């Protein structure tokens, strides 16, 4: 799953209709934008903790790490006070992750929610920008963030 492919898919959904897109298209675009962030983070965690494409790595361990990312646990980790200790780009990514997860829940599960094209377009741009800035952060900081969102905290 390539995160930028999900962003492209979201943009296609928004642009698919002449004039006003359907609510279904806007809802699916919102969901795709969130999942782009989720898969961006899952890939980053696996690459940084197990090894990237060109590394000698266990495919099983990489897949297990990729799949270890949990939506709810990650959202909680992104909201806790420790997030401010990370570089700004990671903090922005975490805040966008939380916002987009909430918007994805509304889009997928709330039959009364009404989305606007301009709102969804802005969300897609914000998501894409957060992912791009996140990728620029030094690996050591992204690795620390991976541990933060994957592993349960224990008292010292």
C-alpha cells in the first residue's frame, strides 16, 4: 500500500464529478486521506524498526511490525503530552492523524454528517503536507515516534 496512491485516489474521488461531488465520493476521499496517513506511519515504523526495502530483513518481522500499528492506541499516543517533545513536523503529523481519524470515523459511520468539497480538498492537502514533512524528519526521531505509537508505556 503506497500512501501517496491513497492521496491520489482521494483527489480523484473529489474531482470525479462535474460540479458538486457526491457525499459518497467525499466520504471515501476523507477515509482514503486518513488511511494514507495510517499506512505512511505503518511503513515508517516497519522500515525504521526492521529495515527498509534494500535492507537485509525478515519479511515476516517487517509485516508483523507494519500490522502492529493500532488505530486507537496510535490516536491516544498522538494525543498524550509526550508528543510535544518530538520535532514540530512529528507533532503536526500526530495532530493531523488525530483530526483525520476523527473525520474518517464521522465519514464512515455517521449517516448525518455532510461534507463539503472545499473541506475535503483542504483535508487532503493538509494530510499530504503532514506526510511529506514527516518523511523529512531525521530517522532517529521518527524511530522514537515509532516506539511511541507501537509500544505500551510502563512505569520506570
